[in-house]
């Protein structure tokens, strides 16, 4: 593979830096690149070439994971545009949003005690997914218009929703395991 660690993730897959990327092309390029650098192809090569193949495969995997996720892609694009993220010290300060998050988390916590926890969890997850989808649409517009600071705030909010969805998925698994 001719790509280097200094290439940005879009360059690795020969795609333009654009939030609206063609996921089919991304997947096609991913498969091509993985075939080209798969460590098995370098089984008889020297140690240096084998290490390089493993590094390139890991870089391709990381780039693919970032670009296929709208949230991770947006965050990456903002970083490329010079926006800094300090996750430990920066978080959304929107009181209305934070109150809504508290209410959603309370809803998740109350599900175990409901008569039909699975159907209530599905409804809650659909609500969260809808909020996430709406925010991603807005995020796309903000990135297109280069309103990066507003986009950063939305990325921070979307991270809350992603964590909440993960909690819901974990709860779903816990409920299934308890059957």
C-alpha cells in the first residue's frame, strides 16, 4: 500500500473530505485496501514488511471505523478543520438538553420495574434514535456551512445520545439474560 500514516482518513480511501460520503464506495475501498495489506499476504516477508502490513491494516481499520460512523466522521472532520476537543473538561452546557438527558436516563433506570420492559425499551430506543437522526441532519448542515463551533456543540450532544443508546443496549442484553 502506498498510503502513509500522514494521510488523512479520506485520502486513504480516495474519497473527498465530505460529510456526505458514499458508504458503498467506502466499503469497496476498505475491502480493496485490506486485501492489499492483509498480514497473511506478508507471511513469508521479512519482519519489517510484516510489521508494516500490520500497522497499515490497523490504520485502515481505524479509518474505516471513523468514516462509517456519522458522529465519528463529523468529529474527525472538525478536528481536520482545526476544532479542538477536550472531552475531559468540555461538555455541553445547554441546561434544556441536560435536563432532557436526565429524564431519559431516569426512564432507562425505571424500565426494569415495568410490566413489559422490552417493549418500553424499544420505544425509548426509537425515541433516542429519532433525536439522534435529527441531530445528525442538523450536524451535516452545520459542517456544510462551516459553522464548526456550533457543530462541535452538536457533536458533544450526540455523544450523550450514543452513550445512552449503549446503556439501552446493555440493559436489553441484561433483560434477555435474566429470562
